[in-house]
C-alpha cells in the first residue's frame, strides 16, 4: 500500500516530467553573462532546508553523492533494479559538470549561481592545447552558457522496467500514473575535446533492441567498474526538497573524451528533444540522506 503522501508526490512528479526535459523558449536559449557564485552560506542554507524538509518523512536515499564515501544512514529499503540489459532505455540527457563526485571528476567547479549552474565537478586530468581549442561558439546554447572544449558533462542513460521506448522526458520512463517501474541510471562522465578522433556522441547515444529490450548500443565499457548505489532522481529542483523516486545508480569512475562538435550536432536534433545541458543538484552530504555503498 502506497501512502497518500507518496502517491501525491509521485503524481505531481509524473505530471511535471511529462514535459520534455529541455523544453525552453527562444528567450531562454539566449546566452547571458555568467553570474557570480553564491556564498558557502547560501549553499548551506539550501542543505539545511533539505534536511528540515525530509527529517522523519520517510524519504529514501538521495542523489548525487560523493562516490568515495561508503557510509550512509539511509537504508534504501527498495529493491535494486535489474541489470540495465534487462530493462528498457527510456531517456538520455546530460548535465554540464558532473553531478557526482569521484573517480577523475572530483575537482569542484564552485558554488555556482545557486540554481544548479556553474557548479558540480569537473575532469581533473590534463588536456592538450589542441584539444582545448574551441572552433564554434554556439555548441548547445542556452541562457546559462554554451558548451566549450574542456567542459565536463555527466550523461544519464535512464532505464525503466516499464514497457516503454526511448522518448523525451522522465515521465516517459514511468509508464503512466498507475505504474511504479524500477529505474536504473547508467552514468558516464565525458570531457569535451576538439578532436575528430575522440568518441562520437551521436554513436554513444544510438539505441536498438537487444534480447527484447531497448538498449544503448555503444555505452562505454572501458571506463572502470561502475559504482552502484541506491538513490533518487537529481537536478537542482531538489536542492531544498527530496526526490520521491527510487533509482539504482551505476556510475563509471573514469572520464572518456568525446568530440565536442558531435555533441553540438546531437543538441541540434535528437529524439529526446534535448538541446542544452541541464543544471546539477547540490552534492548530497547529509548521512541521513545517503545510502551505504557495499564495498
């Protein structure tokens, strides 16, 4: 039996997420100057609000998190989702800067604007001057800034146990108001480079049917053993309130290089109606909102 609170929260989330994740107006796509970073106190006030709004209310573990921290007080009692090979790919989208911290994406980008932009974590490795060259100024533009060579993105390949096909919005992954599918996010962090020999984002996002399930056909397999943990959906809308949805995460610890121009081409046309990078949620550091990670 689902509580009235959980039913209401789930219904509200589904209704909101039926819209494409990247739906925006022309005005919203116009680039504006990068805003000043908010203070540490501002971020702490958001974390305090999240703690107050979740304490004793039965929310499950939240995401994103520091993948180097194995401890957590939230038991994450929901069952782990099946392997992604036994689920259907339902959506692909990405965030500018990594939402998770770990592996070779553990360099903090700063507090950002308080709404999920200019914050998160970035690649901590070295790139060549040629790789950092920017040949275009209009890669995946939006009012929070375009993408440039050297930028880090975290890509979410969302999978669902529902009988769905890839389409815009997380609402597609839920399969309707009466459905409570299991969700898994296969996660890969990329650094954008000016290199035609680097990975092609259009190939990385190709999908097809394998063994009866919708699957990403070219998800990297050489970026380390994925770290699996129990969490939630992400995004800056949850900086002060909890996500009600349960998600099994598989986050690869190593960054891969992707040709920036192919990311730009994908933003111009894809089946998910994605045309820019999403913002990131504050890292969840409250032990009561972190699940334990098995060693």
